[in-house]
């Protein structure tokens, strides 16, 4: 099984998973890179997975379906190009010999879902859209801090070997913020260096591993004493309740330069 991030727009990745014959793509905001990859690799597009409704994740769905006849699977509580198979947390989809478990992860959008394949060849896979990024998390456009915190808790509980396949190359900017929050986190400093070297060579920083994210991502570490101290120093009036602390952390990131 081969996993490839196809660059799209300025910083999106469309994930292509294939077995040398059939392929699945995740969040195709643009049909062009997918059609090009299918032709180059001589692949048949079997299915399209969609995590949420934003146009940079759905813009290529209709063209790809028309060109290939691929089946489309997406969030039941969001509006994406029809027809599609609506999915919600607890559902399961069998594709390319892998069982993809659907997880509800509201926060970035109200009906956002993620796809987790625990037994994928090469190790567990997580297609998480704009919920979890390497070193960060999505903005709260439609959900609440409590919802996003709960969603990230669910993802953080998955096996540490899980490959985190998020949809944007935001890693370096996320890690610069993470260093402002935890300047003495040695694992974070080391990881930032690794990612800077990858980007200098024009390579993606993704997929990340969940075990690494637990060590370096402030949004998975919002209950850690050092993160709590940093948030309270930045926003002295922030409430002490967990979701409020998380919300203050997210707002800090929104304003971070």
C-alpha cells in the first residue's frame, strides 16, 4: 500500500492511498492533481473520502466522480456534493482491504469526521482533515472549545504509531507557536529542527505520528502544567476550567505572529 500527499493550492494536501491498482483519495479540493496522479500511476479511483464541507476539501469531488465513477463518502451532518454515502461516528467503511472506522470530531466544523484505519499496511492511518495538525489544531469556525478538546482527546487516545494525515502543511508555523508555549520542551525543539530540514528540501513534514504529537502539540497538552502556566501568563483573566483554558490557547494561536 502506498500513501502519497498530493500538494494542492498553496498549502493543502490531498491524500492518495493505493495498492498499485485501485486508489482512494481524501479531501480532494482540486481534481487536477488527483487526475494527474491517477494517470501517472495507472490507477483506478475507487473511492473519495471527505472529512468536512469546506471548499478546499470538496471542490474536486464532483469532477472526480464524473471522470472516474468513484464512490463518495462524507459527513452525514454536512453539505457536500451529492450523491454521497453519509457517515457518522461508529460507522465503518471497507476500502482497499482496510477497515476505516469513522470518528465524530466536531470543532473546526459542526459535523467534521475523521477516518481511522487501525490495521492498514505500514501502520495505523488517521485522515483527520482540519481537526488535528502536526503541532496544532484547526480553528473553531463552527464548534466550541469543549467540542474541539473532546475531539482531540478522542484522537490522542489512538495508538501512538498512528500516522496523522492532516490536510495542510502548517507544521512550521504551528511549531513556532508551540515553542512560544513550551520553550523548554526539548522534544519539540528537536522536532522543529527535523521539520525545518524537510521543508528546506521541499519535502512534506507529514504524516506525523501520534506519539510525537502527544509530546510536542500544545493542543494535545493543554492540561500539562507548563502549558497551563503559559496560557495563564498570556491571558491572566482566563478561566481555570479545562475547555476555557483550551479556548484561551486557541485564541492565543489565532493572534500569534
